[in-house]
C-alpha cells in the first residue's frame, strides 16, 4: 500500500520532467498509441516507454495493450490527488486570511 | 522575462522535493521566520535557506527581511500557475468526454 505522501511524491517527480509533461499534454487531447505519441517528440521510442512507465507508476497515465498496439490515456484519478494537495494548501492559507480579516473587522468595530 | 513553460518547469521542480513541500506545508499555516521554519525539520539552516531560494525563484514563496529576521510566506500567485496548468489539462479531457457522451447519446437516439 502506498501512502498519500508517496503518491504525491511520485506525482511531482513524474511531472517535474518536461518530456513527461509534454506526453501528458498530448494525451489530454485523447488516447493515443505509444508510437503516435513518440512521433512528434524529439526522443526515442525507448525513452518514451520509460517516461510512460514513470507516469503509469505515479497513477497519471494508464496504458492498455490490444494485439500489438499499446494505447495510452490520462488517468484523471492521479490528477485528482494533485488537485487535492493544492486545494488543501489553499484552504489553509485562505482560512488564515479570513481569520485575519475577521480580526481586523473586529478591531474596526471596537475602535 | 520567463515564459509560462519555464514557470511551470520551476514549480514542478521546486515541489518535487519532499523537504521543500514540507516547508510549503508549514508556511501554508502562516508566515514564519527562517529559523522557526527550520527547527522541527531534520535539516540544517543552510539547507533550509537553499530550499527557500528554490521556492522563491519558482514564485511559490516570498521572503522579507526586517532587521535580523527573515520572514517567509507562501505566494498564492505561484500556486495559481500550477492550478491553471491543471485546470487546462482537465478542461481538455473533460471537453473530450463531453464530446464522446454526445456522440453516444446521438447514436442512442438514432438507433
């Protein structure tokens, strides 16, 4: 079992690489075979396969093999983990800003 | 001038490190001096300073020096860049899923 901390670690590591982000960007437009995915990028098919493996292990991409063709697609659940991490941080500082705003408003009323 | 691509590159690189994410998590609760920030973490003050520099360069954290104390706080604008990147990807695949849904609905009606 992987912890949420490990998940987010893998996700940031995976998306920290510009080639992997380019793969995710292309797959966001629709599922694609590994070879179509590799074509416009200036990297070898082997490198694309390795990047895809990192993306799969981080839960951001899913691949399926049918016959000789491996099709890749984005896995929204992986992105939801990143979204949740961001939302949690944001709710922390927004709560704090609300609290400061309330304090200032109370001071105004008191003065 | 940095491009949005460079910005997102720096942001993922910065957040790809668990210590830097721990710093961001602590700062989300409120601004803090560099030394308070370093205290509970198992890293040297020098390492914290270096991590903070990476976070500052990626626009995720801001630091201000008043007298001998340097105070750090999260910079919401930096997180907004990451949020925007995520939202853009998501809108791409959600549009596509809507489109596929419409196609299927039309087929149902046609049949």
